[in-house]
C-alpha cells in the first residue's frame, strides 16, 4: 500500500529506493508510518519526488486503515465498498485504489493506468477510466491473478513501445 502512494508521478525504481530507505529507518508498515515523525518519512521518500505531499497521503492512508481496524480487517469488506472508501481518502485516486486492491490486498479490481488507456486507444477502444475498467472486468475472468497478469502485460508492452516512441513498430496501433 505504501508503494501505491509512492509510485504516483515517479518511476518504480525510485519507489524501491524509498521503500528500502523506510525499512532501514524501521518504517515497514502503515502503523509505522502513522507513528513516524513526518520529517523522518519525508527524508526517506525524498527520492520519489513530491515527498511532502506523499508523506501527507501516506499518513492519510495509514489513518484510514487504522480506522478500519487494520489491514486484516480490510479483507472483511466487499471489494466495491472498500474501493469506494479508498477513493474517499485524500490522495487516493482510482489507479491507486485499484493498485492497492489488486496488488497489495490481492482483491479482484482491474487497474487502469495511462499505459492501459493509451494502448486501448491505439486498438480503437475509446472508453476511458471507469468505463474501460468495466470492460476489462467484464471480459477477463474475475481473478486477481488474471488481472495482475493482464495489467503487467500492458505495462511491459508500453515500456517497450510507448515510452520509447516506437509507434511505427507497434503491432496494436498497426492493426487498424
């Protein structure tokens, strides 16, 4: 869950460094984040950028989870209800909420990110955000493993073609 906040507007490599920094500082859980001094958290996540804002978001998320009774209590909440509640946490948008659900909590909630939207657009699918999420969840088996695998394919494909501006070689774009 911490990684889902830290990855906003940065690369995963920076998040890995920040997570390592936090662990070295003894901050390994959301409870640890909540108990830690803001300055210590900021110092350890500086490498992710927007470290002041992200510290606030981490504190908000940590407080939310504590208010629900801790991480284990989240598993007793239906996925749709928990997603709605997560979206009410300051700094948690749809992509972050779905990442928390799918990757941190292993709950079936497909993640729509800019890569998925871009590649879907190249394939002629005009749907965006929640509508695109609904399409993926309708087409794919309702399985955390399927959602993680499919989303991972989109990320890897986008890293190979979209980020490197290789549109002329893109098999998806050239389907049309």
